[in-house]
C-alpha cells in the first residue's frame, strides 16, 4: 500500500478513536457509573426558572453585562467540560449514597481523566450544580488527603431518621422556600407551580428525580413542618398558600436562601436590597434570641 494512503488511514483511525473517547467511557475505567449525562438535570433549568421571574421589587439595576456566558446557560451537550460535570455529579451522588470516601484521586482517575488541567473549573461547576439542583454543598474535609464530602443544606428527617432519597428533595425544598421568600413570605400554590413548571416539574406528572412532586410539597414537607399550607379564605375554587414551616425557620435562614437566589443570578445578595435588608433583620433577630436564651440558661445555673 502506498505510504501516503497508509498515512491517511492512520490519521482517519486516530480521528475515529478521538471521537469515541469524547462520547464514551469504558465500564472498566468507570465501574458502576451511569453513562447518560442527560439523566442529570441541568442547572440551566433552575437558573432559567428564577431568571424568568419578576425580581424588580427586590433588585437594583442589573450589573454590567459580562463577557462570558453564565454557567447555568451553557449547553451541556456542546461543552466537553459540562459533560464531565454531569458525569462527576452522578459519580459523587453514587459515592455518597454508598457511603464511600470521595477523593480527588478517584475523581481524576474515573471521571475527569485527560481534563486534569481543568480540575478546578470542573469542581466549581459541579459544586454549583449540586447546590442548585440538589441543595447540597461539596466541601473539602481533608486538604492533605484531598478528601471531600457532600453536606445537605437541610437535613430532611422524620423523628430523627433521615428520609430516603432526601438529597434531591432538599434541592426541591430550597426552590420552594426561595419562591415563598421572594413573594413576601407567603406564596400562592399556583405561583410555586409556575416556577417549578419552568424547571420541568409538574404537579400531575411523576418526576424522574423527585418522584411525585405534589405529594412531596403538599404532604411530606407539610407533615415534616418545613412548609405551612393554609387555605385561602373565601377562595372559590379552593386555593392554598404556603409559608415557611417552623423547621425551615430553624434549619435555614433568609440570608442563606438569598445567597442561593443570588448565586442563581450570578449576583451578590446586596444586589437585592429589599430582600437583603429583610435577611439582615432576620439575622439580627436570631442573634438577639440566642443571647436571650443564653442569658436565661446562665441565670438558671447561677441559682
């Protein structure tokens, strides 16, 4: 065979192999790792849902337009780093569910591979995805061994027992709490569903991650006292409205929820002055309550 033809065949084979590496991962390299990135909900769903809401009441003029495309708006199928993010999210959730240690070495070996030079960027996007979609933080717990863990923003428990599959439900709850806060601490049910619909979550349709959203919001969260559901007086047809329940007030704060909202909008909490002032007031009230409780405890022991 002529040398030139051999070179063309070799080049063609290299291109074919490169395409294969970009679109597939062998099961030997990633044991038990799901292979479909599209099964992980894109953060753009949450971002677009909140971005479509009217924030004028709580926000000042928008910041200068940034040259880079916001993380949540990137197309996961076109960006190779986002494909790695999708796989890494699944990898981390699976590790957490199996109570296996999460290390940087494993992430590099089984998921990130030839993109090692982009580790910091991939971890950053993964952290954002985990927070927005699942309501959890990715934290480094051992800088020497480079070990990580997933920490839920809210521990969904029933009589002290962690609810099965509670991690995805935490993300759903954070969205609902955010909508309630944005609507003046009391949100009609239909307005909550408007936001959730934009995220692909419907009251009458089973969700592949959340399960039965209507049951979770109207029954589970209410029974666990994370949400307070009340009938709207004199409503015809019958309507309901939601407020934060006592457990939500105890386990999270308005400032944490505002930080959650600000991150979605690639902004800072102070960019929403009305809500920021309310969150600061809430922080001050909580601090005063802690001081008063400490004073009462000290008085009891002083007797």
